C-alpha cells in the first residue's frame, strides 16, 4: 500500500498552493515598502496606539510616506485617533484604498469596516460556541488581508500596531519575514516592565527580530503652570537597566495628547513645542536612524 | 490530507463538496480506477477552521479578491464599508448581485449554509415576538433567533410568544 509521501497530491485541493498564493500576495504588496515596523507592548493601556499614531505623524512630517495597519483586530482605535473614522474605503480590483489622514498617512483598520460603534468583531459561523478554536486564525487571516490587499503604494514606513500580548508578533513575523524591527512601549511601572520584558524576549531571543528600541510613555508629568517635571506614577519607577540601553525616548504625559487622540487631531502640529512633541519627534528620528543602518 | 483507495492502491481525487449543513461540510472523493466514492465529513469546528484560513476544498482557481475573507465573513461589517467603485465595474459585467460585497456569493459560496429546511412541527413566531426580535441589534439577531427557537423546541412550545422570549432570555447575554 502506498504511503503518504508516495501519493502525488492532496486529492486536488492543493492546500499548499493556496497558502503559497496567500504568502505571495503579501510579499508582492510589501515589495514597495522600504521598512516595516511593529509597535508592541505586551501590556495594555500603556499608550501604544497613541504612540503609533503620533510616530506615524512624526515620520510623515519628516517627509516620509507612511502607512499604518491597526493590527488590533478586536480593539481597533487608530481610525479615531488619526481622525479618519468616517472615511469610506475605496475598493478596486487592485486592492482596497486605505483611509488617508489630513497629513497623508494611510491607515487600514477593522474600525473602518464595522457597522456601528457598539458592533464587536463577529465572524460568520454556524455557532459562536467553541470560537476559541478558530477565532485567532480568522484574525490572522484578516491581518494578512489588511497587509496584502491594501493599496499602500510606495511607502517608506509601514507601522503595525499590535494588540497587547506577545501572541500576535509570531504571526506578524510569518506574514512579514523582513520585519525591520520592533518598537516596544512601556510605562514607568514595575508591572508594565515585567510584562514588557516578555515581549522583548519573544522578539529578540525567540523570533530574532531586531529591537529598534523602547519608548517610555507617560514617563513624567510636566506642570503646565511652572514647567516642573513630576513623576506620574507614585513610585517614579526607574526604567529597567536592560531597557535603558535601547531607550528611544521618554514621552511625558500630557492631557492634550489624550484629547488629540479623542478628537482625532494632530497633536504634533498643534503643540509642536510641547515636551511630548519634542520627545515624539526624537523617537521618530531614532527609528529612522536605526532602520537606515540596518541591512 | 490525502486519500488512498486501498483496493486499487490509487490516490483518490476530489469530486465534490456540499455546502455546510448545521455547520458541517461533506467532501466527496473518488477513486479514478474503480470509481469508489468516500465521503469525508468535517465537523463545524473543522469547517470553520477552513473558512478562517480562507482555503477551499477541491482547490481554488478563482483569482483572489481584495480582502475577500474579511468582506465575506465579517458579520458586523457596515454595508458601505466597501463602496460602489468596484461594484459598478462588476455590475457592468453582470456578475454582481448586490449585497454588502459584490463577491460574497462567489467567494463564500462553498461555505454558505444550505437554506434551512422548514419543519412543519417547529414553533412559529407570533407577530409580537417577531416585533421584539426586530429590536435586537442586527449583528446578534441571527444568533438570538436560533437560540430562542432552540429553547422553544426543547421546551415543546408550538408558538414563540413574548412569554417564551422572556423565558428564553436568561439563556442569552443579549437583552431583548
């Protein structure tokens, strides 16, 4: 009796061929993207999406063409933060035309596809029972389509804003083998740094992805009256030594930054002299410098 | 996955696939030598996994359409998310049939459920209950409807009324 390897094909389904076609589609689209960068934190609530939105704006202000993938399929926020929530996606045989901010940054996000504010991401299924067995796969397929089927055009930078946790990064690496590196976001709290360390290990040691650097978000608070810097977190935790070696910048907490995110306005343009704006521009410069040096 | 006709020692070929019934797909394979057929049943989870991967049993000779998986499988998508630009082109070709995505019927045809069989003995909906059903958010309505009907059958109700809905309410996270 013939063995598995002796049978010529999988009875005609050509599953490997179908998967290869999906991979080729991603690679073809990314051929016109110079650098792809993942933004991750491991922990939620550290301002990762806010940083992504502002990093994208900073890179765009520096004359780059920038695209952003909101890879947080279930908790998409970037369309609102980048002021394009009401955008209608264009659709052509060549791909889906992304939302474009007033600055020219391109964005694709699940939020642009959902019917209502309170509509969760709900996939077609005979039953939602046992959805844990397939839901994550569905999300990765969605992410693949976001990357492959969006008409990005030529980009200098494509930023991928990952959801909290470490599980999505391996998926991204499979989709984007030439990932330029990872920007890790943390806040000055022991809890955050404990979790973020795991993300760094996953990226650096498990997946061999370059760590572009760490951004310390909400690092301190600048008094709007006297300009004095105060720690925002009670202990004023010092950044972990391992993180200090690759720090890209410390972004102070600024209520106006949060408000800009809510309003979808451009903080960097409105408050160019604010300490947070300067820190964000510095982060963008260091990201550029890192990727310029990388092969 | 490969299949062997043990009588002929020949690789079996894909023959046909049915649309899901109760979430389960059936694929038929045939021996090219003796024409023996076998049926492979995918349970709902396996069927769903195949959908999630956007893969098709029996191969896929159609050109991939932009975001075809998301557009055909996202239940909670807004209808205007993908506007008319391409729909118009497709319509002129005579293949689009409207709906939220001009390719939905093509893309996911193999995964669309067979129309539900009408069971004459099943519970019927009263006008009041149907009105209440319409007030349930659209994106959870199909699930709620299925759950209420299942509850009514299990409890031997012939008609789904407001009282039956109230009784079933405790079984669902969505209020109606």
